[in-house]
C-alpha cells in the first residue's frame, strides 16, 4: 500500500473521530440551547452563546483525550490559547448565522431558531476542523526510520568477515 493511501486512511480516521466528538458536541449544544431558551427569558442569540460555550468545553475534552490524544502535548498553554481563540471565532461564525436569520430576516420561531443554530454549527465546524488540526492539536514530527541497507561488515575479526549485529533503539 502506498504512502498516499496510508495518509488518506489516517485522515479518514481523524475525520471520523472528530465527527464523533463533534456530533456529541452538537447534541450538547442544541440541548443546552433549548433548555436555556425554554427555562429563561434570554434572547435567542444569548442563549445560543451560552450553549456554544458549554459545547466548546465539552469538545475540548473530547478532542484532547480522544480525537487528538496522540498529538503534541508539550505546550498546553499554547494549545489552550489557540483552542479558545479559534473556538471564539467559531462561536462568532455559528451565532452570526443565527443572528442574521433571527434579526436580519425575522425568522424567529423555535423551529427556525434550531434550524439556523444547526446551520451555523455546520459552517463553524468546517472552520474549526481546519484550525484545530492545523494549529491547535499539531501532529508530532514523523519518526525517522533507519535506511534499509546491507549491514556493515566487521573487519579484522579472527573469525572472518561477518555482518555486524544491528542495535535496535
């Protein structure tokens, strides 16, 4: 199997894991959104922002300890800072869609709120996937493997020339 097929398989695996955590995060987001909307008098976008923040915390735990658990963990402060930065941008994208639908077009029924909340999550997810994998949860450098070639020959051995034993790191 070629290097390209292996790389594609890893990407598909990553997308599946990102999707599993993200799917659970969408459910958390929508459940919290609807709970806040129906139990408080907050406006729709404010309720949505609260739900998004809860989902961001949920997603960080899922991404760090499931999706990207094999990624670099040496600079957690940097990771958290970038995660929060890109999550905040995603929050603006997600809730900007809802804001435009609700206040720009007047689509403000509970069904319309949920539809545009979901659409906003979808648009923001594309940005989040790219930014998280590119900047936040950086891949560790590939390990170098020793070149496969003939083993060195030991000279001046009374038993005659033979191949030296290779040491495994």
